[in-house]
C-alpha cells in the first residue's frame, strides 16, 4: 500500500486520518512550460524523502493521519476535468471534521474543488498566492483554462490575491477591490502580512500556485516570474491565517517537471507539510 510520505499504514486510512489528499495530474491548458502533470508524482516522491518532524512547531503532523484519496485522471476536456474534481471534492467533503487538500496539476484543477468547497461552507474567503491574477472569464475557448483559475471564485466568494506580478489588461476590471497585494508593493511594505490578514476571515480555502514564490526558490513551475514571495514571510502569513481563521481546504499547484525539478519539488513537499503542522496546531478539535 502506497502512503503519503511513506507513513505507516495505520496513519494512512480514511478512518484514522484528519487530512485527505487528492492528486490531479492535469496539464491540458498550460500555454508555455509543460510538465505540471508530473507535479503530483514529484511531490509525493519528495515527501517520502523529507524528515517528518517539524522543528518550528515541534510536532509530527503525519501522526494525525493523511489519507491518499486517489488520483483524478480525467483529461478529455478541461470542463470534464473540472467536473471530475468537483464531484470528487463533494464526495470527500461528506467526511466531517477532515481537511480536504489537493495537489495539481496546473491551476485549472482548483476550479472544481473551490466550487465544491464554496457550496458546503458559507462566507468563504479564497486566499490565492500566485504570480498571476488568473481572472480571465474564459481563455482559448474554455472557462476551465488555467488563466481562469479564480474567476468563478472572484464572482462568488471573498477573493484575496497575494504575490501578483503579471496580468493581462482585460483582467483589471475583475480585480477584487482592495484585496490584491501586488509583489512590488509587498517588497516595500514591512506590514504586508498583517494587511493581508485584515482581508481574510471566516472559512478559508487557500490556493497556492508555486510561481507565487520567487524563481530563485522555486524555478520548476510553468511561468517563473521574477520578484516573487520569499519562504519565511510566506510561512508567517500561512501560520497566522491558520491561527485566525477556519481553513477548510487548500491546494498547491503548478509544480513542473524539469531537469532541475528536485529543489522545487522539495519546497512543495515542505510547504504542504508545514501547512499540515499549522492546521493541527490551530484546528485540532
């Protein structure tokens, strides 16, 4: 039996786990760097090669259990993939008291999961860490394109965007007013973490496109934009969000295969595990 991070089987069953993990190896609409379909495999491999003791929180998050809930392999069309993710997320959300997590794939995989989580939880804030706004209503003939990843969320929920440094002119009209934290502004604002926290409340879905990070930290992603987020300030933000709010789900996307994929894969693995540590500290009922 394959388990997340190679943890013991007794920590990997649905019954004994507080966390559910779905993988979606989809890369059907990316337009430049290809290889995000290999992201989940790279992430799981890196997870098996990291230490399972978290120094910062002095915890071993895996002891709370992580259930590998399967791979969504539907890739016939972007819309079919979105529907498959939506249905799988709805099914898993019936397991009360467990955290839903997803690892992609390109960012379009988040559309279906955010849709399902938004139907279950009222007053949802979607916290997006990303280099790109992803606010196109449709792109290349599809509303399930990676460039449309959070458009639906922006229309239905409280969208907060962090790390943005690339967008198309047409997306400006859809920016959530007062809730976009551009990377160039973050670079000159020592209080940016607290400023973001003021906009985030209640039930929270966190979606992290790994290109939010500076490419010096995470180069193996589809469009590695310069000037991105740094590791420790990002962890500070995430920890404070878990402390303040009820994080009900999160995803990490856009890890791409490349000749130098291992450092980025390891960052993704550590990031996921850090978020589990924060979840268990602050949401351990």
